[in-house]
C-alpha cells in the first residue's frame, strides 16, 4: 500500500514494522529469498507467503534502503556488500 500500512491480518505493515527493523540480516534474507510461515509484526500474527522475487543484489539493497527509511522508518543503511555476503552464505549466487 502507498502508506506502508499493509492489510490487517493479511499483509504486515512496513511502516513502523518491528519485524523489519529489528534484524537487518533477516530482512535481507527475506527480500532476497522470500518466506512462508507465521511471523509476528507489531504484536499481530501473520501467516502468508512472500515469494522469492529473484532480485539482484543491487535491487535487494535499493528495496531495503527504501522501506527501512520510508513511512517514518529510520533504519541503518543496507550496503551492497552486506547483501552480497548474505547471498554467498545462502549458496544461491
């Protein structure tokens, strides 16, 4: 959604998301590989699937820097080298 608020019970918010902001490496893996299963965001449970969008390391870097610094979020910068290192750890280069 334009406001980053998501849809209650369906899609978690990006705006003010504790899940997104608490663990930068987890966020990189999530955007890089997608995910499925239950998560808790801001005290609410979500159980949906985020597909692997097959993004390049550069695209992952840009997406995360945008969402981690939009809608009131104030996150540390995600670097290309961080994304590249996590990709190497996952063995999906």
